[in-house]
């Protein structure tokens, strides 16, 4: 699997927004904080909005915010929002693209590798990424307090 620069920027952008809490964040703030060209970033943000990961507000005080808590956003979701499904070989995504898929000895391995990578990326949430990198994020909000529900009788 190859991660494009656009996808890398999208991951950094979501991670930055996770660290900023629930408020709106401008393109300029994200671009400056993550070192991403603002015009390129605006296109990436719109793709994340279309994928249902972010919301946007226009205007002088507009910006972007997460639609879901970091624990509910996986690395796989962000990658697929930008790149679509990916695999080591395109036949692992669409067996019909190769006439040999049904009898190719390596085809099942490509499919298995794709499934393993997708499972791992789906397990990696932005909550986990944020916890690992909280100290490195510019302007990061403190972690939300954790509460433990009292057991019901």
C-alpha cells in the first residue's frame, strides 16, 4: 500500500483537529500548525467533509471541525476518504480487472494482505494516535476528563 502526500496531509489534518477539541479551526491555522500548503489543504478538507468526517462553516469566523470523536475515526477511514480502497495489487480490490484472478496462485495472498492491512488501519483510531503524540501537537487541547460510570444495581 502506498500512501500519497495528499493522504499524509489528511491524516495530519485530522490529528490536528483532534487535538483542538470541538471548536472551529481555520484552514490557515491547520496549514500553519501542520506545515501544509493552504490551497492544497482546502481541497483535502473538502474531501474529508464529503466523506462525512468533518463539517465546515463559511464566513469570517468559519472553519472546520470533526463530526465524530477521535475514538470513532480510524486511520482507514481517512485514507479511504482521500485515496479510496488501496492494496498491493489492484486485483485484490477488483478480481474482475484480471482474467487470471480465479486461478492465479498469488491472488489469494494479495487479498489476504489487503485484509490484514485494512483490519490494522481500522483498529488504529485517532484517539490512540492523539494520545501517542499529544506533546508534539501545536496548540493541543488538554485531554478530556475520563469518567467511569457507576455500576447499575
